C-alpha cells in the first residue's frame, strides 16, 4: 500500500474501533457467549462477517454515490463530523458516569443454529450497527480518493474483527474487567479523544471541499 492507502486504513481502523466498543446488545451478547464458552469462534466469525458485509455495502455503495457529488460529500462530511463530536461527548459522559458492561455467565449452551441466528439478529437487525457501518463509515469513505476507499473499508473491517475475536475468545478473562466502572471510564475517555480527533479532521476536509466549490 502507498502512503495514502496506509493513512486511509488507519483512519478506517480508528473510526470503526471507536464506534464498535460502545456498550450495546451485540457486544453484550458476544461477551456473554465468550464468558460461557458457547462457540466463541463461531460467534466472532459471524459478527466479523456481518460487519464486513455492512462496511463493504457502505463503502462500495454509499461511498461511491457520495464521491460522485462533491457538494453532497462536503455536506455529509460536516454531518459526520457533528455526529463524531456528539459521539465523543457521549463517551465523555460515559467516562464521567462510570458505566460498565454486565454479562450473566450462567445458562445451558444452545446449539450452533440458535447461536448463528441470534448472532445474525443482533448484527444485522441492529439500527445502531447499520448507522455506524453503512451510513457513517460508508459516507465518510466517499471523501477519500477512489483508490484509498478500499483500504479505509479494510481498516474498518479489521477493527471489527480484532474487537469481536478479543471480546468473544477472551470473554472469561475480559468479563471481570469489563464489569469494572474504572475500565470503562478509561475506554470511554480514549474513545472520546479518538472521536473528537476524527471529527476535527473530517470537518476540516469537508469545509475545504465546500470552500473550493463556492470559490
């Protein structure tokens, strides 16, 4: 990869990593199955495949559509920057509140079919995941050069894979840590910094694009 593609990969990885660690139904399910040792490889693989599919749809579809309209790319870039700023504020509030993730590690192991269907449900029927992958990641990829968008998408997918496999396969080790408010304070604070840093970069690029159109 050239320097531009490496930068795009890093941006995609950082954006996806910041979005995916939020406490939600999917993460709680993955952590719970990992803590129970209920087919953690299968759960992580299905979640990773679903995210890769959604990210590809966003980068290849929404990203390509936006790239064809500089004005739309600039406007959505500003909207994305605002979303990232608000997301960072939400993470900051979470850090101050000391939220934590809870997971019940008791229960009998369901069969593989039930696990796959549940994993598909929390991955593909999750409005938050659809917004993050297709709309936000796909939309922000449209501001990049054509040859850099695939690297951006791969970076985002790699962040998802890293998180899901760590959370699922290390569930028994991670569960006690993720129940601690202090751990989530530190994680939320890091997410806040990443989101605000991305918001500044995205907003600056969007304003530059819009200024060039007006000029």
